[in-house]
């Protein structure tokens, strides 16, 4: 494969389907004068937000209402649930204000298994002229947390966490909760130098409870974007729980960091030098002091977005070392989103059937990458990858979704190891 040059942004594809707007009954009672504004906010403080109500049109959906308590300075408020916004029409996500009150609101109808992180963009003056392209970029940058929602998730490369909304039938994140009855593994952080890439990076290392030295030939997980998965999200808790419950065997996890946005684009864009870093440097480095397996069938590469792209690319390029790839919301449109130009799909189509297991998943709201992901799925089926699995979840490009997808994928790929 030729040396890759990553684009600066994903391709422009057809606009997403419009979201199903709705009307909140609780906001309607406020607007009709049936409750006072003070009573409305007391109820929000007690119940939390967003407001969740039955959908009178469909028992399989709910009306989800995002609210903001404005001030006299508030000029506009933008609801920003993950991927539930049309970049070409951001005004569609503007909250309306109940006349004579500080209640701003925006409602949408969503299936009962939906979940997402979200923030709220608030205009209290000082920005560009309203309605201009610069204004929308500015308003999206004025992100605030939802003060009525205590459920948050830390975001990568951001000090502020995002609020979470999970409807009743959404997959639960119980596997990520710290449990007092579970033995804990050890996490350490190291600096690893790469001659292939000409840089160095931190790598978080998870060793199973009891110490890796007590067990020979452990399975190994390589999970990209380590700075998000361990310091921010606490991957060790998930691994502790899955091991304690017997759903996966004791393993070693290697979590290299992404360094920065530009480096991530370069290295995770089907870059053979990065594959060389994994096969020739990272895994041998770990093998030098940990009893990790050489068996590709017990080695898993996992990643999200560009990391999901690279997990599959590296498995197809180095099947002698990586027998499993777990891809979540993979950027399979790479390099430019044109059908027929998608590099990983072409590689799968042009290569003989390789001894690798692939698990792909993507969110139903990920309108940019879904077409290419489905084309890769179809190509894998045509090429005889009978054990490749594919799943679409009701969510977006979101760590809230990726957490449970990661847990399910590890159980699927390593549960019988």
C-alpha cells in the first residue's frame, strides 16, 4: 500500500434524515398557565433533565425535551445531542422560549433504546452576527453542561464532561461500575519510543488481578486512544468486572495514546508505519516484560472512528499477528468517501480470505460513515468472512455507546479463549 495522506475532515455526504420534532406536554402545561414557572423548575430539579415523556403517537418512542434556564441576557440556546443535528441546518436545534419565562426548550421523538451525550450552546451576547456561518460555529463552541443532569461522561481532549441521556431500553453501562466484590488489576503508564514513527508516546498497561507474572501466555488487547479509555473512562474497571464474571479470560491490555489531533489523523489513516509500530515495537516491547501471547487468535485490536478503521486495516495487513479486530464507528469512508475509493473495503475485496475475525458496529445516527460501513460489511460477506459480525446501535459517534459495544465485542472475540 502507498504511504497515506489523511484528509483534514470527513467527506461531505448527503444530509442526515431530519429528526422527528415533538411537543412536550409538561412545557405545554407551563405555556397554558396550568403550572407556574417556579413549579416547573422545582419539578425539573426533582426529576432531572432532559424531560422524558411517553410519545402519544408511538409506544416504542419517547418525547425527549432538553431545557435551559435562561436569564435576561440569553439570546439563543442550541440543543446539541450527539449527531442529532444537521450541520447544514443548525437552526433546527434552536430551543424555543416560553413567552414571559426563562424556560427554553427543544423536544425530539426518539426510540426507547436511544442514548447520547449532549451539551447546550448558550448565546448571552458577544458573538458574531446572528445567523451567519461564523455565528453557528461560535454558538456551537459556547457549550455548557446541563445543570439539571448529574449523569455525565468525560470527553477526550476536553476538561468539561458531557451530560448523558439514556432511554429506558438503552443498553446499560453496568459493566463499567466499580464493584466492591471484584479484585482489581494493576494499571501502569510507560513511555514507548517508535523508530517507525519517529516519536514517543505514553502507553497505559493493564495487568489482570493477581499479577500477569502468575499466568503464562495471556491474551492481549491493543486499544487505541488510550488517554481516553483509561484516565478519562477507567477501562480497568470494565476489564476487572468481565474477568471476575468469567466472561473474558485474564488478559493484558496495551493502550497507546493518540498524542494530538493532527498526529492521530496521520497515524490512524491506514498508515503502514503505524502498523509496523504495533507489530515490530509495541508488542515486542510488552513481550519483553509481560507473558503476552504470540497467538494472533488471542490478540485483539480495537478502536473507534479512525481507530476502528485502523483496527481492521492492521488485521488485514498483518493477520499473522492480529487475528481479531473490534471496530466501532470505523471511518471506512477513508480516504475521501467515494464508493470504490474506500481503501479498507478495496483491500478486503482484493485479498484472499484471511484468518481474522472482525466485529463491526456503528450508530444509526452516524449518517457520514454508515454507507461505507455497510459496503464493507457486504464485501466481507461476499468474500466469505462468515464469522464477521455487524451491528447497528441506536446512537451516534459517542463514547457512551462505545463503552457497552466495547464490552460486548471483547466478550464475543475473547469469551472462548
